[in-house]
C-alpha cells in the first residue's frame, strides 16, 4: 500500500476494550483496522477488522486529503475525527467523523452512531470548516466530547457537557459544534479529563483561559471550592509562573475518577508547573494544590538546577499515570 502515515489509538486495559489504527498511502487513501463496533472505520459495517479496510467518503487528492486523525475510546466504542488539508482559498480544512455518537460528540445533530461512511461534522449553520486542530475526549459510554480550533482563532465544542466542559454557558449537551464565546485569538486549545472534563485555550497574546470541571483545582484558578465553570475563565497572571506558556498537557484521566484531574504547563523559561490532583507524581504531600499551582522542580531527579525541561510525555490513566 506504500503507507506514509499511521495514527493509532488505544483504550485502558481491563476497562476499555482495545484500539484501532488508521493508515494513509501515497495516493492519500485512508484505511483502518481494529475496533469497529460503532462504525468508526467508516466501511459501512460494525464488525471489528483484523486487516485494514478502506475508510469511505474521504477526500483523496493532493489539494484535499486527511492530515490528522483523532480518536476517543469509551469501552469498545470509538469516535473518530479526521481533519483535512486547508481547502482552496482558506487557512483551514474540513472535519469528517464516524463512529460512536451517544452524546452527540460527532457534531451531526443527533445521538445516532455514524456507522456507514465518514461524513462532515456540522455547526448550527453548516459544515464545520476552516478547521486547524481537533481534540476529542471520552470518559465512559455514552459520554464524550470534542473541540476544534478554526483559522480565525475561534473555539468550537460539541458533546457531553454535565460539568460545563463545552464552555457554552450551559450544562446541557450540544449535538452540533457550537462556538465558545468570551475567548478569541486562540492559537492552541483542547478538551480532556475523561468523564469529568475540562478544557483550555491559549491566545496569541499569551493569555490562558480554562473551563469545565475544577474539583481538585485543576484549572489554575486558585479556588478548589468552585467545582465547575461553564464559560471560559481568564487565568490571572498571578496564578501563573513567570515566562510565556509554550506547551500544555492534560492528565490522562479517562477512567471516570473525579480526583485525578491535572493541567500541566511548560513555560518558555523551562519551568514545569501543574494545577490539580497529586497522585504521587509531585513531591508534595497534599492531594490538591493549595496555591494556584505547584512547581515540579521539586522532582530533583529531573531538575537539578542545570537542566531545562523541554518536553513531557504523560502515560497511563487516573492515579496510575506517569509523567
């Protein structure tokens, strides 16, 4: 097949039932194998596939083809999102979806699984367009949600919303992608946290906004008593370390735990900080951050005063995760 790209997603062993893999060849055709009980491979079946099958109804030209694949897995159900290259005259692409849709997380204005071919995700006024990035989140069946960023710096969300994780001033699920108001000029945004979801947006000016579940003070807002926010909250500069934010990570909490949410930030000065629960990754005794954030420089094996952290890999889920 002359494969050029591979995207893989797996679930939590013992709770989630496996994973799936997507491939792209030199002609931009897309193939998939693995879990398919909700039709996420887009081959008009709900049968798991042990060998690659063609993913249907996707653009396969040099000017329009898939450039990224994101899958969220809940149990044995997979929701898959495929982002295409920018369309003619635009800075962003289209968004195609297939698979599990129990909370409307595919953005198709329904809660029916998309078990045939891939189709375009929708907003309230038409197909999702000018998309530059996509993230997806799953906690337990049927709960899941997704977020995309468009080329104008706007954030759009869809799906499960019990904790305000969509940022649309509601705790009611949205079944089409809905624009998040109160934040603009965004260059990076994502949604995560599993069943107790939350999200962030980082603007081109360096401002950080957070919203959603905040039980263990994981939103850098310095007030663990407020358990959720349904609209974007500007994180005060005093709640953040010096230096500009260069990268942001979520804890991998997809096993329905309400005590393990973490948001982790790396600054341009090489400082690594976190807000939220401490499951043993940080050398402090408290299970929650008493101040807006805790400095991970206490991990002397990683930071000895001469080294600078340039990246982080988060592995595992809930209390068993590692950094």
